[in-house]
């Protein structure tokens, strides 16, 4: 039940699927109410989420800010809701802060319930096939990412 | 850190092959062009892209201007990607816990009609 799958779809998308042992209206709330989002959408290693504002309506904006435990590093993104179909579907756009040319991805999240268990499917659409392909090949599938890390390791030794 | 530029530069197989070659040591544009069925200007174009992404730097030697691999952007990109996947997994595990809490709260508020019906 807790296995996350991650696979390519078409040339610009990545699909993340994960099942949760809860009815879908609760899962939908956990994805859309800021006081709940704030409790799970954190980073790893103690990163906190001091800012989480969500104006949950079509055309409404969201703002998410994370801080590292020592407060030295931060990460932030802005979002805008495109479609809301409670409790089945959310479409939103996301832009991370600090990218010189803003790279906007569109995320379609669907919530399907079977026997009290909700499968969340997130389709992440990247602006270009190149960005998507690199995401898949390198980090997410542990292929090239590791070979590049090895490559970096080799060079550092020489 | 300019990840877009790094990803775009790495998306091309020729450019990845150039980086793999440079991981063995610095090389001139001519030396880099040799193993590829490509003109020197075509290779130069790829090197320019890698340079702009900070993945390759050029030496001062006016004649050869050897290319060398810069590893920092690769390390940054890799760290970012690994982090991304780990973040997804950790978040979903935390969400599992939160959903259990929400279910328990709901059960407390409304005694289950299932039990009443039986």
C-alpha cells in the first residue's frame, strides 16, 4: 500500500502514484487545507515549512516556503489553482523561486477511492521534454544521477 | 545554481559524451572532436552550451585553450534530484500518519453508522 511508483508518460510528464489508507475526502483535505498541508509537505532532515498559504479556489494563489533546520537555506514556490473538483481532482501550476527563467510545471492530482483506500495520481508536466527526460534518467530512476556522481568523484580524485 | 541550464546541457547525448571524455582529463576542442563524426564548429557549439552551464571551463593557453570538466553543477543537480525523490517519499510517509489522526478524529466526532446498523 505504501509503495510509491514514478514513471514517464508521453514526452513531458512524470506520473507519481501512491495509495493512502483513508477515504478520499480526508486525503483531498490534506492536499488543500493549509493547516494540514503544513504538517506533511515538509522537507527531509528537519526542514520546516514556516509559510503555507492557500487561496483554494480557481485562480487562487498558493505560497509555500521551507527552511533548513539551521535557517541557512530556504526553498520556496508559488502556485496557482487552475481546476478544482472536490474531492476528485486538483490542477495547479508551480514555479520555484530563484530560477532565472521561471520553469513552470503543471500538476494534475486525482483522488480515486476504493474500499476506503485512496489512490493519489499526480501527473507532473514539465515545460520541455529535455527537462523531463533528465529528471527521469538522472535522479529519479537512480541511473545517470549515480553515474554522474561517480564521474564527479573520479574527477575530484585526479 | 542554475539547474535549468544544467539539465538542458545534459539532455544531449553528445554533450554527455564530451563530459565523460573530460572526466579522464582536459582536452582541446580538436581532441574532443576526434571520436565524434562531427565538424569542429559543431563540437565547439556543444562546448559553448556546456561552458554557459558552468560544466566546462576553458584554459588560458591561447593556442589550445583546453577544456576541463567543472563538477560543481553536476553535484548540485544530482543533490537536488536525489533530494526531490527522498522528499516525496518522506512527505507521503508523514501524510500516512496525519491521515490516521484525521480518521481517528472523525471516528470520535461521529460514531460509525456501520456499528449502529449491525
